[in-house]
């Protein structure tokens, strides 16, 4: 029985499936199945009851889940604490969702900001790790991240969160679209347009569906993708219109290859949260880092 097996077991148990655990751990489903099978052989018990495509923890599995959670959490905390005692390896590990890591933090954590932080903490290395928001939350719970920035609220009582900044969601259209030059469009007009939408479960998709649904507006998706770059490319190619966070399209809007059209009578915005473990005290290093990025984000928040 090793830590990797326990981490995999815990992920399968929490997510309720081998496939979902494989996605979260960036492993193949067969690799996950092999680790669980090896763990069951070593312990001599079944950990999951398999009923078709569904699984459930056995009594032994429920016992192991408690131990696996404690063991993996302690192992991660132990390694990070020991690392902090070694000269030259002190680090601040920041996790961010892809949209935040690729579009928001480059604005906030510019060279001048990082240089200022390094002056305050010359022995600390800042590491940025990009992963989906659920993965960021899970890694905070396991102790492998110091702080995370995610889109939307996180449903985990063990984590504390505070608003970092907001970003307006904009309707984007290609040059030559009949809406270009208009002062705004009514939400009902969106229903007649071919739409490029974000993947289900994404923060933007949830906000758009909920707010437009309140107005009785249901979009007509023609393409569903996960990447903001793919969404922008599809809109530029004339495949449809979309709604994206303004920051993700800032360069294209400035260059005139995409146009933002205001929505009348409704304001769509996305909230970005700073998330950390509620039971872990804020170190002076992390406190200085949070204060620094908060100061940088304040002007952007007021403009969003």
C-alpha cells in the first residue's frame, strides 16, 4: 500500500467513478483500475461494489477512506513543511484555473509585481500551477497548494474564500456582423443567433444559462468547446456569436478582429475567488503575497 494508491482510491471514492477519477488525476482509466485492484489484493478485501456503471464503497472501503484522507493530507503537509526548512527551496505554490492563469494573473502578476515580492522575500520561489477549478479545490484540501484562484464559489466547508475581482461577460461577434455599431442588443435577440458555448459545468456557462433563463431566453448552440481560444477562433470564422469574460478577448477587441456588443437591461459578470484552507493559518509570506495582488487587482475590479 503506497501513497499513490491511497490518493487514487480517495479520488475514486469522492468522485464516484473510475473515469471521473482518471480525469481529475490526469491518468488513464486502466491505470486507475490497476491501482485499485492492487490495493484490494494487498488488503484482501473489496473496496467497491460494482453495479454496472455505478460503484459504491463497501464497509471496508468506508473505513479506508477516512484513513486515506488523513494519510495523504499529512504526507503532503509533512513534505511542504520540511521543504520550507531547506535553504533555497522555500516556495509559495499558487493554483489557478486555466482562464485565470492564462488571462487574469498575467495582468496582476506582472514583472514589476513579482520583482517587488522577491525583494520582500528573496528566498521564496513563487510557483504557479494551472488546473481546472475542481482540481484546485482538491489540491488545496490535500495540502499541495498554498492558495488558489478559481471562478465562482467553491462548495467545500474546509475552504475559505474571498472575492478577488469581477470580470464583465461580453457578447462577442465577428467584424461585419449586423450588430457591430449598435449601442446594444436585447437578451431576447440572442436566442435567434447561432451560439458558440462553453462546456457544461463551466462558470461562464452556468452564469449565462441562469441569468438568461431568468428572462426566458434559451440559446441555440451550434458548437460547444472548452477553450476560450477555440471560442474566439470560431466567432472570428463566422460560425456564431458567444459570451466570454472580457479579459479573455482583450487583445482581439483592441485589434478589431472581434467586437463586443453591450446587452441591454442585464449585466453579466464572473466572480473570481481567492480560496485557501480554513484550518491553516496564513503565513507572513502568503499574507504579503495576497496583499500585493489585491492592490494590483483593485483598479481592474473597478473597471470590470
